[in-house]
């Protein structure tokens, strides 16, 4: 039997008239990595802030290892590790001092120093452990930020977009770390708006938009929602949003949206739709710079479900 | 409690490592106290002295007694006496602003006194040296009083049958001068300037030193570490107490260091050690209350720092940390009571003058009132700062 670590039911949060989270619910089992995938402003950070006990809920519940989480529930908080989106480390302290400080707050007592050394090894900062973190590189700070979250061996580790603004090399190192944590049996809640990260790391994914989870499942289950549809990524000149109505009206096109200088098109049959799409774009006065046809992925799923691109 | 102590220790470690805190808390105030004492101390610490001139056209025993009285005062260091050849020369010295007072003793003055006729010394006052002139007039009045007393004593003795009026007069005149000037202190406040600048600067900078604790709460929010503290299994109160404890320790430690350093290096005399410690603890509490109340009405650490600096400087001036407010009068004196700095300085001045703990109770009460009222506002509002 799989141990359920987190059970969220009907989470709600509003700021005045703005509904930030509207009935979010999901579960995470031990050893499972759950991805909360959605664009900026979809409600990911608000959801995990309630789950981490940073924000009071307006409604619903979040239970970690049997303990309801509130902003005051110290027992539930002890089971959670948080890696905030922004760096949360003290620049005037060394890496080791940062770890020791938080280890003491978690009352780790005996074995504290051994655990600090262990974490330094995991995040590959043993050699620089006694340097003040203000002289660390961006990647090193990011790794320490993660190390602080997993220091007390939490049952649930929450990572809020940990790769935002990170160089590719550090990003890959972070993803490898997260993969290892999942394999080690930790329950991981990972929020991102990078589809590739969700596909690589997550056993199950909840797609969140406008405060609601609009689809949930494994990657295979989610992609199946799109059916046999293909995805066309068309780079154009000018503003591609001007041609969205004409492209959407084409017979073989199911949905179309503009993202930056490109059009994201979900087509029933790429080989039939492609000439029509190119013709429609050029007829509207734009040039086609490149076309990329791909199998359905989470981006296609999001486009299919919401009619907009993940990074709009 | 363990969490609060852990947070306090972390904050203190950060402050010690961030040299700017040490510089602001100890190095700058100590340096300023030294500089102010060296540059302003000798000027403001000077004893009062004035120049007088005597034009003695009499040369008799009574006018010589008058000159003798002036010489005694001169020896005490309060006046410098110059002899003028005649009345015109004396008036010329007044016009040239060389003296504050000129005494014109007319010819036959001693005889007139001896014969119990009207006798007078003309006192010419320099309007540009009003205080000196007042002192000069007071000395002449004192001498006249003495002469009159002698005449009265002699006349009374003769009326009662004494036979040797000359011996009586000589004996009465030999009595000590009624004018006695001595270096004194106002209302028992013996406050030397080394001590004044030491305590003034310590009080002034105390309010900057303790603001670190409250500002660090805002800092934790700005730098993103507050969420990590809030998800730790500790209460919000622990975070707040830890921050305030670090602030309190910083304030007490820096003021105690300034107390010891100025005592050893500048010769400052802060007075009763227990009284000083009590005032420091109360002062730190009031300073924390004030800075907390201010900081909680701001949104960024920079904003809080700027507003605190402005208010602390205004309170510092009002409270007399740069100059003794006992030397000014009017509305300023009333307004100054609304600055905690005033009461701290009052307490330190009393202790320095040798007064005891009972004498500083009014000041202590006022300081604690500031601490309770401002601290209450700050504490209630600072709890709102400890949030995501």
C-alpha cells in the first residue's frame, strides 16, 4: 500500500474580488513527484503557500502526514520542506552556518553536524561550505536554497519554480537533485511553468489555470486528452496574433494561439493542415520563418484545454 | 525559547560580521564624543570672567579697602582689575569695550565715609557686556553694604559708650569681605563636558543601534528568508522575540562599551554604576519602542531607516544630546519633555552630579512610559510584520 503524504481538498483563496485559488485538490504519495503546471498567475504559488502553512486558507483543507496545515500548525510544518522561488539564504553567513541555523530551528539536535555535512555533499558545496554565501555563484546559491529545504528530511518537499532565472548547467543539476529525491522516497510537489521540467520530473501532473486544476494525470494520460493531434510551432514575422482568427478557422486546425513571435497550432492532421496554415499566414501579410511539427506534449494539452499557450 | 535564542544568536552574528553595525554602534559615537569634547569642551567649559577698571581719585583707607576686595576676587579668577589714571581714562576703557565695569572713586571718599557723610562710588556699566556689568555692580553693592554695616556698628558702639571709635572702625573693617565668590554648580548638577558628550552621544546613537532588530524583520521579508522562517516549526512569537532580543542585546552592549570606553579614555564620570545600568536598560527599551513604532508604519527597511533617522535627530536636539537644554528657555523646554532623549539625559546628568537612584526616578518613570506606550504600539504592529 502506498503511503499518502499530502491530501489537498477544495483549497480556496481570494484577495478581495480576485479569486487566486478556486477549489484545488490533489494527493501526493510517498516517493511520488507531483507537478503543478501552469502559466504565471495561474495560482501555483498561492496554492503551495497554503500547503506550506504560509497563508491561511479561505476554504478547503491540506493535510500532511495526518496533520492539518495552518499557519500555526508546527507539527505539520515539521513534515514540510520548502524551496521558495526566491533565494532564501543569509548572505553574511557561510553555507554551513545557513544550514546549521535552520537545522537548529527544526530542533535536529543530535546528528545535526553529520546531517549538515551530508546535505553539503548532496548539493555539492562541501568545498565552499565555510565561505560566506554572498560570494557564491548564482548556481551555488540555488543549490544551497534546495539544501535548506531538504535538510530536516521532510516527508514532503515543496519546490516553487526552483529553476527560474538559472543558467542551463545549474538547472540541470537542480533537476538531477530533484530526481534523486523522488527516487529516495520523498514526496515532492514541484511547481513550474516549464513543460519540459514537468515531463522530465513528475510522476503525475496537475495542470492549473485561473486557480483551478483543469486536468490531472500522468504525462501519458494528459497527452491522451489531446487525442492524435499534432502540434505546429510556426515562427513568423510581425505580430502573429493578427492571424490567429484566420488560422483557427481552418478546417484541420483545432486551436491556435500566439506566443511571442510564434504561433502554436494544434492540428488534427499536421500534413494536411501545414500548407493551409502557411497560406493563411502569408495571405495575412506575414512571413513564415520556420515551422516545427511535433508529437503532442503537455504544451499541446494546455493549448488544447485552455486555448492559450503555457507561456503567454 | 530555543528558537528565539537561535534567531537572536543568528542576528547578532550577522550584525557582528556586518562591520557597519559595529561602526555605527561604537566606533562613530566614540569618535564623535572624543571630537566634540576636544573641540567644544574647552569653549563651553570655560569659567566666567570679566574685566573691570578702577579710577581711584581718593587714595584713602576706604578706597584701598575697596581695591583690596577687588584683588581678592581677581585672585579667585573671576575678574581682571585694571587701574585707570582718572575718570576719563576709565570711561575710555568702557568705550573701547576693554572692560565691563569701571569704578570711579571720588576724591575725599574715605573722609566722607569716616565722617558719616554721603559717599558714593560711581559704577559705569558697559552695555555690550551686560553680564559682566551686572557682576561688577553686585560687587560694588556688596562693598557698600559692608561699609554701611561698619558705620552702623561704630555708631551703635559709640552710642553705647565705647571710647575708641578709630579702633572700633578698624576692627569692623577687618571682618571678612561680605562678597564671597566661589566656583559653584547649578542645582547640584556638576556636569563636566567629557561626561556630557559621552552620555549625549551614547543616547543619540542608541536609537540607531537598536533599530537593527526591527529593521531585520523587514529585511527578512525583502530578502525572501521570512517564508523559510515561517514554514519552520516555530511560532511567530519566537521570531519576534528573537529579533527583539538581538536588538536589546545590541543596544545594551554598545552603550555599556561606550560607558566603559569614555570613562577610561575621556575621564567621563557617569555616576552610580547601578543607576547607569538601570537607565541604559530603560533607555534601550524606550529606543526599541520608538524605532519599532516608526518602522512598523513603513514598508521597506530603507524607508524605515530614513524616517527613524529624521525623528531621532529631532528628538536628539530637543532632548539635549548635543547641548544642555537647561541653558535654553521658553517653549523649547516644554517641547523637550516629549523626547525620551531629554529624560535619559536628565537621568544621566543627575547620576553624574552624584545624585542617587531615588533622584532619577522621575526620569526613569518617563522613560519607561515611553517604552511601554511606544513599545506597545511597536509590538502589536511588529507582529503584523512577521508574515508572508
